[in-house]
């Protein structure tokens, strides 16, 4: 039996194997023991799951409870000052990502209709229009510019604001506070302050929507009398946060990855029909939402190990998506591979509610960007791009890009 891995201060986050690959320590761990005991920084013992099969099995098994904070309010065992947890946290009202069935089912069911493939197909044209308008804005700037600030963040923010009925003009409030949550090293006090500011803002918003519902997803939710204002606020918080942080980082890190693979980028520019498969591969390869928590509600067999009841379990989707037992040459970006089955949107009852929306945004975003900026390139050496190793959702803090000409 291998000894538990001691994790000195959170998991290794430095990308020593390149900006797109898992940290080498995590890869090594997956090769030696894909379901492995680990010691959290506070001395608390838990488990770390990195193998594709084990991660998939775990996410499909609701005996692994999601009632474990996942970094939205506090990151257990990692946030300085965070009390040690000995049992699942009471769910925050409305935050159904941290709930188990039937509480989870009750809330998720009310939202499914708004995010179906059919509904998203109806919205595709409109999302493409929003994307093209943002590309017009980008083209009007004098390069070099930061692609995150001018394109990758505005597109999903504009889209989710419109769908939810959140005024985009209030973005300063919710973007700044949601960025604070994503910081791994933030103090508990700062995290609570950012959470309080965001919840205050959203409580007012959903209270207005309950009084005067409009034509948007939060208004539709507010029409359900059996949901309290606290539940509406929590659900709004989850949708707003999940709806822009993840896709924004995929757009920016995805562009960085394509610029670093110029042959594949050229192929995609010449043949946009390759885009849907390329997006799946980028989702797999980059896995921007990597680390998730679960909690074992009973003794559970997984990958030949027994995870005892009460254990905190940490899951790496990035490690799973780079498992050579599932994908050949997993550390290579290959837009021609069939990447379906990747776990980047999770698996099981919590599988990403917004995945069709995210796919449409990414297809429209990458296709438009490549078409309109035929000479797009990095404005700094690749080694100088600031990676988000300090954040809960991976990506780049900024992506300085430049170009010499634009097209329609
Ligand atoms: C859940 C990833 C975009 C809303 C999840 C989960 C993952 C994920 C891995 C599962 C979490 C778990 O099992 O604990 C991503 C990625 C995205 C993305 C990589 C972009 C590329 C979006 C968008 C929305 C969204 C655009 C818009 C509303 C949600 C919600 C959940 C969720 C509400 C919770 C579902 C539940 O608990 O039933 N996402 N997501 N996501 N995502 Fe996304």
C-alpha cells in the first residue's frame, strides 16, 4: 500500500508540464494510484481520484454526495481560517450544484426547459449576432489588445446576462465579486465579503423580478411560488457565475492553445465544419473546470480501493481527461480525434446544465475570431502569458494579441 500523498498547501497547481497539461505530480499519481488517499493542508485525510474510469464512476454515483462546498463559498481544507468540516455542509438555498437528490432534482427540474438542445438551437442565431457585434468592437481597436477583456469575457457575460435578465451595465458588481470567489488564496473574510455583495445585489434583482416578472429565465423561475427569495437568489448566483467564468476561460485559453498549434488553427480557419469536433477536443484538452469535491456517504468501492464513509473526495477532471487508458496521446491537441465522452462538463445528475449554451458560444466565438482576424497572433512570447494557476477555474489572466488585417 502506498502512503497517503501529503499535499503541502493545496494540490500542485504549477503547470510544470506546459500550460495545457496536468501538473507532472498529478500525472504521476494517476499512473501509480488513480484512486489515492491524500492529506489536505489541515492534516485531514481524504481521497484524490484522477483515473478516467474511476472519475466517471464516481460522478455517476450519488452515494458520493455533492453537499461539499466546491469553492463557491469556501474551499474546505484549503481556505485559510476555514473550520474543519466533519460532515456534509447544509446546502445553501438555491445552490443546487451542492445538493443531492431530491433537493437537487426539485430545483434543476425547474430550469431544464430553459437549457434544452432545442431551446439553445433557437437561440443560436442570436448568440452568433452578439458574438459578431463583439468582434466588430474588437476590430475597431488598435492592437495589441487583451483578448480576455475585449472578447472572451464580454461574449459569455453578455449572453448569460441577457438570458437571465441581469442588466449587463451592472457587470462591474458581479464580475469583480465573482472573480474574487475564483481566487484560491483569498482569505475567508474576503470571500464572505464578496459573497455578501453578490447576494445583496441578486436578492434585490430577484425580488424585483418576483414583483414584475419579465421575459427571461430568472423571471420564469420567480413565477414558481414554491421557491423562496433565498432560493431564487442562490440559483441566480449559480447560473450567473457558472454561465460566464467557465466559457470565458475556454474562449481565451482555447485561442491560446490554437495559436500554439498553427497547423490545426489554419485547418480550422479553412474548414469551419471541423469546429464542433475541435470544440469537444479543446474542452477535453483544456478542462478549465478541473477540481471538484464529493463526500462519501457510506463505504464505497472505487477502482479497487475502499473509500470509507465520511471521506472528502477530490476529483481531477483534467487528469481524467488526459488518461492514456481512455485517449491515445492524451497530452496532444488533435482536433481530428473523437473526444466525445470527455468529462469536462462532469457526468451524472450534476452534468453541466449550460453545456449546449457553452458549445454554441464556443463554436460561434472561435469561428468568428479565426475568420475576422486572419493574421491573429500573440503579442508577447507564449512563456509570458499569465496562467490562472491561482484560480479555481483555469485559463489565462490576460491574452495580449495583435493582428495586421481584419476581414468580414
Ligand atoms: C455544472 C463545467 C458552462 C451552468 C457543471 C459541472 C461542470 C461544468 C464540470 C459539474 C459540476 C459537478 O458535478 O459538481 C462547465 C464548463 C463550461 C460550463 C467547462 C464551459 C465551457 C456553463 C454555462 C452555464 C453552466 C454556460 C450556464 C448557465 C451550470 C450549472 C451547473 C453546472 C447550473 C450545475 C448543474 C447541477 O448541479 O445540476 N458545469 N460548465 N455551465 N454548470 Fe457548467
